[in-house]
């Protein structure tokens, strides 16, 4: 009996020494996987969907990757299911490929033009560790609070915590965009809180948000309301490109407590402020060429000021 206990103890020690650990939750479902991303650039907002299926794979250097579809979600395509044949063209045309290592919780990205993999999520990171931020195609780095080593930017882990039963790796790197900055995080089984592939092609110096709204597979669904404003996985396209040139000015932007609205001429007007979902948050009447509006009670986010046919965007801090 003593010998059995001793052998059991030695086995446990050996397992511990060999780094035996419970694997992290998979990033991929057995039937499909979807990431719904909120996308905002200057004067429009919509959803981008990233999706993959286990039957859409590619072999590169004897390694199997899942093909990733990147779909700009318009109202007529949102009702399509990821398993529908409609999506085949996106999977077959995709040049982004993913694979995972559940032991480390790492998610790897490779594209048809890359000769090496990029780590886009890593659950093995500890406080003080760093992860490289890859610069795609020469786009300006959209992050602040990064550490540079030989001109290569790195995000540094400043905390590790658990929420909804999932491990979160929080970094000090912040996505620099209009409105509140967003810290880069990695979420167990989901990936980056920005996009699953940290694709900077969608970012520019003019400012653009790409933040995850929902993750879904056949057995799991998780929603991340962005700034507490967006309670859906799908953003219908909101834009002002086709609206008459603004005859009003709105400033400052970003704003903390007040915004000022200037009109080209003296008139009696109704000012409507809507959030990015089109919901009216303020309805104000004024007479004259200038008025101030208290926006201190509004949540942080993107808003539109409409007066007559004029529409102007501002950001509330």
C-alpha cells in the first residue's frame, strides 16, 4: 500500500514537472464559429462578420488551417446562416487562415502572402509578459501605450482576471480612436476583443473602431455590448455620406459636458441627437444662431446631431 501511494505521488510530481495542465477552451466550434464586429469609420457604422467552418481548411507547410471568411454585413446578408452555401464564395476567396494550440491557448494567423505565423491571442501570458503587435502592409500602428524593441511594437500584460468563467489577458496597449480608448485584451476561447485576427487593415489615422460585439458557435454565445450602447450583434449601416452638406457646426468633439451648435443663419430649429443605433437621446428646440447643449448625462460613444437636413457627428467622452 505504501509503495502504491509512493508511486502515485511520484506520478503526480512528474506530471506537474512536465507542465501537464487542463487545455484552454477552444476558439473553434465543431460546426461553425462566428465573430460579429462593430465597425465605425468617420461617418458610417456597420457590422463585419468573421466566420469559419471545419469543412473549409487549407494545408500549408504540412499544417492544417481553417479558412476565415470576412463578410461585410449588409441587411440583406445578415439573415444568412454561416452554414448556408451563400458563404462558400467568402470562404473560398479568403486568404486569412487560423489554427490554435489549446495547451497554450494561442491562436495563430497566417495569410496567403505570409511566410510565418502571427500570434493573435495567447492565454499563456502572465503579468509583465509582452506580445508583438504586427503592422500590416505599412498601416500606422493604431495603438498607444506600447513598448518598442528595435522599432517593433509590443503590448505588455498588466493584469490577468476571470469573467464569465473565462480567462482574460488585459494589456496596457490602447487602441487610439475617437472617443474612449479601448485596451487590447485576449479572451479565452474567443480571441482579441478587437477582431479575431487583429487586422489593422481596418484601422487608419483618421480613426476607426473595430470591436467585438458577439462570439458564437453551435453551443456557446457571448455578447459584449460596446460602451454599454450597442445591445445587438448586428449594426445596420448608418452613414451620412448621402445627406446634404451640413449647415450647422458642432463642437467640441470629443466633448465632456457641453456641445455648441452653430447655425449659418438666424432661425427657429429643432435639434435631434441620436446614438449610433439611431435612437433619439435628446430633442431640443432653439432660436438663434448658436445654442449650447448639456451632454454630460450621455454615455461615452458616437452621436449624431441633426437639424433640418444637416447631420454632424460628435464623440462623447
